C-alpha cells in the first residue's frame, strides 16, 4: 500500500519539517515518544488518521501529535483501546463526567493479568512442535491469541498459555485439550450473559425507566464494577466444589480397589 511505502525510512528523502504539519513517521515518533511500530498499529486500529502523502513521503501533523497525546491520557485514565476508539469517534469531550466514568468502568478489566505480547518464537519455545498452524487457528478463533500488525502475538488471557505450557510439561497433548478450552469458553459466555441479564432486568432497566437520574450514576457504576469480582468468585467457588466431587467420583473407587489389592 502507498501509505505503508511512504512510512518506510528512506534517508535520501528525509528532510527537516518546516512545521508540525511536516513530520515523517520517524520525526513523529521522536516528537511523541511513541514507536513507529505503535504508530502504524494505531493507524491499523483506526485510532490515528493516515498521513498526507506527497512525492511518496508520508507526513503527519499537529492533529496526529494531539491525537497521540489524547490516546495516552485516556489510557492513563484506564480506558482500553476499543473504548478509546469509541470515545474519539464520538467526540469524547462532549460526554458528561458521569458517562465518562461509567464508560471507564465498562471498559476496565477484572483485575486479572493484563494481556501479554510475545514473539512467535516464544510460543514455539513454550509449546514445542505441538504448535501447529491448525492449533494456532483454533486458538485465534477461541480468542486466546490475536495477531498484531507487527507480526507479534497478543495473549488476552496469559494464564491460558501458562496452563497450556504446564499441560505439555506433564505429557498432556494440546490437541485433545483444545475442545475443553472451547467448552469452557462457551460455558463462561453463557454464565456471563446470565449474570448480565439479571443485572439488566433488575437494575439497569429501572435506571433507564427513571430517566438515568444523576443521583444514581455512582451506584450503577459501582455495581457494574463489582459484577466482575462477584461473578468470578461465585463461578470459582462452585467449580472448585464441583471438580472436587468429580475427582472423588472418578478416582475414589479405583483407588479403593488398588488399596484392597495392596
């Protein structure tokens, strides 16, 4: 693509910009402290508009500098990139403080480990020859792996990689385990929807019917924020009890028979 070619460093075509409207991608990187790789990634994610191309050279301007600074501020406030994109598209300065606070809560995370970015070689090192193209495709469809524009891989839930690596260390192949991960994903989506359906019916709908009263915004935001840990604790407690019972049923009789045989 022309804009991609325009971003490639070419020292023969470099020149000192006459103003902030004449920044090459390297100069924009120096000005903002954002790497050229991340600038391209933000463009791919439509967080930044494309540069103006003249004579095969891509030039960025004051608008891009301001947009990068705004993205940095919103990230510091706790917004993820998806929420930042929505805010920028909607003109985030027009949002009320209450709505911005609620957006921040909605786009937040549950407190789990943040996404991890790895090189493909690291996955190969951890998982060995089990990492077939078909397995990577299934992991991508599951949402366990996301390909980034720069060729690296993002792991939205790094604990899944840790679990997969431990399984392989213990001699359990990943191929037959993938359907289990997919089952867990489907069941978790069902459970999450059930919690949210209940919240929407019992709390949010009444908030809407009342015309979103200002006095209740903090209460609604706090309830949504608490949904994540409350639901996670409930699911974990039930599953721990359930798997304890399942292990006892599955292995109890066999162990008793082994004990009888000495």
